[in-house]
């Protein structure tokens, strides 16, 4: 009788071990599946991040901004064949510089649409703030201002106008290069104001001069 009891106990232990082994193998399989599914999900996330942004399509007579030249108007959308490749491009007239630019549609990353009314209002609030006084050498500051002017960013343009504004037309109060940069930034900003607000250059100038505190200068000039 005692021998039979021992056999029964051994069988029970063996069955328990088998169950444990089975459970381990199941857990390993599920881990593998989860890792495989995780590996499958990663490329999908990467693909979403790498998706290229859609290029804006401009229409005829639209105003656009080309950073190095300012506001221009699309006068034509033409096609040409170069080396057996069909290329479509914009013809952009920059009236202030009397310049016509040819910009391929597939290379229009530098172009941007003209500012919105909200952005113009933001620029006016920038012009009203006090200019930043920097103690660095003028040559370095001039380089920074020139980069901001040619960046094509309207807020940076407004900052240059604000910082270089002297509230005076007296030549002695401003160096030649300083005055040149101010006028360049001022004209670029004014041309964008005109395109957005659709008012006369005189009205735009009054609006900008008022924000800059140059109203006395314009009154004396009249």
C-alpha cells in the first residue's frame, strides 16, 4: 500500500511541472508576438513623420514674398521643356525693384504667401515697442539686420524697422549704412502692408509712421 501512494505523488508532481513548462512556452510565444507587432508599428510612425508637406499652389495675380527681393506679383504660369523634361514655373514681377523672377513650381520652398491681417496687426504692435539697444560693433549688427531683412520673415523685418528707427530725418543722427538698411526694411514692410491692406502707399506710410512715432516728421515734410 505505501508503494502505491508514492507513485501517485510522483505523477502529480510531474503533471505540475509539465503545466509550468507549458505556461513558460506560452509566455515566450506571446512575448515574441508582441515584439513582432511592435516592430511592425515602428515603420508606420516613421512614415508619418517623413511625409512631405504639400506644396502651395499659387494662382495668377497672387501676391507672394521672395525673401531676397520682397513682395512680388505672379504675372504668368508657364511651361518649358529643358532636356526632355517638362518644367512649370511662375513669373513673378517685383515692381519695387523692376525685376521679373522665374521660380520653378517644384522649387518654390523659398516663396511664401503674403501676411494675414492678424500678422499685420502684430507687426504694428512690434513697431510701437522700444528699439533694442545693442552694444556690439556696427559691422556685426549690420550683418544681423541684413540677414533678418533677407529672411522673408515679416516679424523680423518689423524688428529691423523698429530698431533702426531714429524718429528723425536728420542725416547727422544716422550713418549712411544705417539709413540704407532702415530704408530697405521700411520699403519691404510697406510694400507688404500695401498688398495686404489694399490701400494707397500714402495711407500705409501714415499708419507705419504713427506706430513708429514719426508723425511729426511727415507733418513737417508736408
